C-alpha cells in the first residue's frame, strides 16, 4: 500500500512486513527499519533517521539490535 507507514513493537514486527519496530534493549528503546518494505510503500526514510537505527539492512528480519 503506497504511503502507509506501519510502526509496532517487538523484533518480529519488521519480519512480518512492518516498516519500523520499537525494540527494548536493556534499559534503552531502540528501533529497527525494514527498508525493503518502506521502499515498496514508496516511503523515504531520511539518512538522519537511518543513522539512529541499530539494524537497517534491506531486510531486517528477526536480527537482534546491535550496540
């Protein structure tokens, strides 16, 4: 679906087609971005936002957030 940004919680969210997942890592809240799904929805994720992600490969899947 064009222009639909989905945000959820948990590491499995991006593996199931979500765009941004909020994941708790220790005392910190991190996020993951699935750039493939974002591109399919014709969303542009800014480079500033991508620099804040812990994992930002083309398909993030269930990978753990990296410090």
